[in-house]
C-alpha cells in the first residue's frame, strides 16, 4: 500500500520542523507528502532546503484557503489512500503503520484513529469521545447533529472512493470546509474501520484559524457552508422530524457565531446585521428560515 499525506500550510515556518521530524521518524516509509502552500507569497519555502528524509513535493496553490490547498494535493495524489495532516499538529511515530495494518486487514473506504487535543506544552485538553465512535455507525447524522468532530485529519481515505464520488473540499471556504468534505464522504455510506490508539495530536494554538476573530468572511463562509449542507442533507434525508432538527441546528450554530461576535468584536452590531441580512437573502435557506420562524423554540428571536 502507498499513502499520500497532504499538508496545507501558510506562514508555518515555526511548525514545519516539528511535523517534518514526526514524518522523518515514521516506522512505515511507504508514503509521500504533498506540502501545499495556501499563500503564493509564502515565506516558509526556504525550510524545504533543509534535510528531509521522506519523499515529498511542494505545491503552490492560489491562496484560496486550506480546502483548496488540500484539493490541489488530492489532484497530485497517486497512492492507495490519502491522509490529511494540519501543519501545526503532531503525529506518533507509528501513525502511518497503524493505518497500514488496519488497511491490510480491511481495505475500508475510511479508517479513523483516535486523537488527543493538547496545548502547546503538551498537556492533554480533551480526547476522542470513543463512545460516539463505537455506539453509532451513522457518521453522517452525528456530523449533522454536531456530535462528531468536524475534522478531516486523523483519517485515511481510500483514493478510489473519493474519486468515484468526486468528494472534494468546497472552493474558497476558510471556515467549515472540513464539515462539507466529511458530510459528502459519509453520505455515501462508506465502509469504516477504527484504530483505537491515540496517535494524532491536535495542538491548540491561540493563533490557529479556529481561534481567530469572526469577520465578514466568517459570515460568508457560514452562509455558504449552511447552503451546501442543506443540499447534501436533502439528497440523503427528507423526514419531517429530521428536517426540523436540521433547521434548528443551523440556527443554533448561527446563535453561537453571533455570541462569539458579541464577546470579541466591538463592531459586533454591524457584523450581526450583515449576518441577518445574508441569512434572509439566501434563496437556499428560505425554507429553513420559515421552519424556524414558525418553530416553538427561541432560535428565530435569538438570531434574527
């Protein structure tokens, strides 16, 4: 088996030595790494003059976000399975070999491993909720309900499966691209296998994309991701009860985003007004808006 590892990066000079050290130390060497720059003027290219023991290629993307960068890497991929790693995270020395052992035994479409979330000093903050992974095989519904982390890393995807269903990341999205990718993949009812070892380390940096201030771009991404989620949802489920649950979830996430704006941005009123206008102006979300407008919950008054 051959593996392609895709790592998008941007202004990552301080992180590249660590993830490259982890890759150098892998006990399975049957992989190639595609480092994909998310910035045409990237300052980290100089690092790749350093000694790297594994097979790799550096690709320049157009700077349209980490999803587009991963798509560029996927276009280059030729291996049997594709794995994504975030440049500021860490992996154990048996990361590739654990996937290799599981794949040899199963050839599943998606293999998932466990992870620890750690701070920059290495202290464990949280870890995979193993119960969710074991007790439910319906990853699609768990992802829709927010009961499963929306993380594309920590998994190996059979390349033929991704290509058969044309599963890619949404173009130009900087916030929520993983969720769309995962919903697209799990909506196809893939065969799944689990690795019960905690071999991926999600390092929680204060300056990471998930911790940055909400902006107009964050809102635009939220609207677009919600519209795409609705399209995927309608292709898989049309039960009235599940439609109501889905609509409530969209508005719950909208409320969370608005609360984030209020807590961190002095111009939150302008942002929230922009978000309300965008939600009302979305043709794709019109039915969702009507469901919540007539719903017994407080979501409509909270958000709109």
